[in-house]
């Protein structure tokens, strides 16, 4: 009986582990998990939502939706984090990128991790120019 239960458990694990599908990770807060975003000289209310998911290739994707009542220039950078919370460096996401957020317009930033070890991320937003 124990062998049969073990075989069924192994078979079920193999079937569920081998399926390739995109999974959305729903954040608990209706807006976003504030630990994912850092602000420097920017009103936190510009962030409308932050979403993340793992694509079919096992790479982490993130989407940040920004909206402001007034036009502002800002810079952003995404740090990809491994399972233990250490930053995974890469040449693409290592520097701040400058963007213009027009008044009452929604801006969507989509980023894709370059490393399958990425399990989370941290977004840095600033209006003090590039760093």
C-alpha cells in the first residue's frame, strides 16, 4: 500500500512539475507590495500597480504602471534578486534609465530578467537624475 501511494505521489509530482504555463503572481495588496519599490524625491502615488510573473522559459517578468497628475522626468532601475535576496547584476539593467511621465497619461514599464535565478525584483524610482 505504501509503495502504491509513493508511486502515485511521484507520478503526480512529475505531471504537475512538467507543465509549461505562464503564472501570474498576484500581490496581496490591491495596489502593490511596497517592498518592491523604492522612491527618492517622488510621490509614491504615481505607482498604480506592480505585477510579476514567470514566463514559459522560467524568466521573471515585471510590469510597473505609472501615472501622475503633472508631467515629471524620472529615472528608474530594476534590480533582480535571487532566492536569498541577493542582487543579480547584468549590463542591461545596471544603470538608471530616464523617462518622461506626461500628465494624466499612463506609462507602462515592462522588464524581463536575463537570469533564471531571478525570483524577485526591486524597482528604484527617482527624480534626481541618473545615478
